[in-house]
C-alpha cells in the first residue's frame, strides 16, 4: 500500500512537472487538479494512438481468424462451436461470416444462459447435444479445469482448436 502511494505520488509529480495539469489547494486542504492545454493535447495524442492500435489489432485478428476458418473449410469442416463468449469470440464471429462455415453453438460456463448475438450461451454440460466438427477455444485464458471438463465430455484433442 505504501509503495502504491509513493509510486502514484511520484507519477503525479512527474506529470505535473511536464505541464499536463496544475494542482491547487482547495477547501479543507484537498487538492484540485485541472488539465492544461498541453495536457489536453497529450491526452488526445494518447487516445488517438490507442485507437489506432486497437483498430490494427482488430484487423490483424480478424484476418488471421478468417485465414484459419478458410483452412478449416478446405479440410471439410462446415460446423463449428465456440468455447468462450468474450471479445475474441466476437472477432471470431465476424471473421466466420467471411466463410461458409456455420456456427452451431457457443459454450461458456461463466456466461451460460446469456446471449451471444443470436445464440444462447450453453454450459459444458450441453456439449454432447451440440453437433459440430471442431470446437474453437476463443477464450484467452481457458482454465485447465475447463479443458479437463471438455475432455471429460468425450471431446478429443483433434476436435479442439486453440486461437491462443
């Protein structure tokens, strides 16, 4: 806790010394901070850089996923399921629309019962009822426990594809 306070105070002083904001003492000896025009310019620059990076990440991810789905289709795969309904699954879902492969199920233990676009998210216990040729792991941090449950549901390694 002490380290965090020292670190944040050190950062605050450095940013203030660069002229990004000004600090004044307000009522009850509390500090009041105001963004300077130099700070606003830096904030805009950082936001623009982040946005450019995010767009490039999305484009690269979508392109790689589309390539993967096209390879799977060339191997005769026509029906897939996703394991994980997070941001990576959303990109995979968009990429899947660039191919003739059909998404038949979305599985996610932590989100089961919710919706993923037009699909109801199912739990691993629904795995045997889902008819798919490959299960795409779209969860960045698929836990060992989740993978063990998948394999316990008679899902063999040759049916599982990891995006990460």
